[in-house]
C-alpha cells in the first residue's frame, strides 16, 4: 500500500521529467507554421505599400504635366506642348504621353479634350494612369 508521501513523490518525479519528444516536435511545427505565415503576410504588405506608392507618384506626375499644359493653354502657347517625355533621373521608371483631341464639340470648335497618360514601368510591365480634362485653345 502506498502512502501519501510516496504518491506525491511519484507525481513530482513524473512532472519533473519535462516534455516528450513528440510534444517538442509539435511545438516546433506550430511555431514554424506561425512564423512562415507572418513572413508571407509581411511580404504581401510590403508589395502593396510599394504598389500604392508607385500609383501615388503616377497620379502626382500626371497632375504635374496637366498643370504645365493648362498653363500653356492660358498663356496661348498650346502649340508648344510636348506630346511625350520622361521625368528625368528623379523618376526613371515613369514616362508620359499627351493626347489632344480637337473638334469634340461643333458649337465650340476651340474646345479640346486633353489626356495625360503616365506609364510606370514595374518589372517589365507598364501600368498606365490617365488623367483627362477639357480645355479651350485661346490661340485659335
């Protein structure tokens, strides 16, 4: 017959033995899955931030070109507009094209549709962003 002291000593020895190999392996697998999931999410978040930054730069560059065009229209220099170009070494992966469509309204022949498309070369693929407005050519 066991005494209360012997019973407590047996439980203490069993508890002091630690984890089994299976328990350690399961813990390592769970930890590895968790860490790899976090790494995948981190990579996706980094890619999304990069894409958002590039799209924001595209929008600002398109607006910059459009403001230059608007200024030339107001100064009656619409014929001096560059129809394509780059943004220099500051933004080497971006380029733009301007499309001017005339005679869009019979009643107002001076009215023109002006579109600025900024292309962002990202990994061999060009992403276009187009900004369009309507302007009157006062030089005509």
